C-alpha cells in the first residue's frame, strides 16, 4: 500500500491523514477558522471589525461576533436575513423575548397566583389567535402574558393540557 496516501495532502506537512485528506491539525484549523495555513488570523488587540460601518471589536478573522457568526452560518459576514421576530412573524422564543423587553424580567414581579417572586412569563391561553410551535402554545401579543412562579406556572399549564 502506498504510504503517501496516508499523509496530509498539505504541502510540507508529513503528519498522518485524519479527514478530508488533511492531518488533524489542518482539519481542525479548517473547521474552526476556515483556513488551512498555519498563520494565525487573530487581529491585534483592540482592533475593530473590518466590515464597513461596524465599530465593534473583533472576535475572529477580523470580524466582530455578529459578522463572524453570519460568516459561519451563511459563508458571508455581510448577509442580512429577515429577522424572525419582526412584525407578527415571530416564534415562541421571540414572543417571550418581546414580553421581557416590554415588562422586564419576571423575577422583578410577583406571581399573579400566590404572590411569591415570579420566575417566568406565562401565556394566559386566552388569545383567540393562539399559535403553536412544537406543540407549545404562545401569543404574539404581550398582554397575554403574566408573571408566575415555577410551581404556579407548571400547575397552570398542566391544567390546560388535560
């Protein structure tokens, strides 16, 4: 068997093949940073994102966290997608996030049932336009949420599931 077939295909590297014809080091570098060379891509401390108009500090590849995550997800740091959570096209998490933005954390409120410190924003199940995401009911209207402690919230939801 040809020994060269089991060596990293990157020029000058004689380490053992791991995946995609690369050694473990090159494969890891490619999967984490998107490059194969050994040169670090870390910018100097305090550098700002290299995407025009962005003043955030860099995380990796010369981009801030937002642009780096966009590059990871879409291959382009400048891609802008319609955000789920705008208008009435929101999911379960975005609906609850809206309530927190409007009313603050539930822990700063008292439970509507027992008066103890609340822990969650609980959907009241009264919205005629109720939505479901993975069998979880929710509303896009913040007025259909109330602060509840964990015990009361579980009891409340279980009573409606039966």
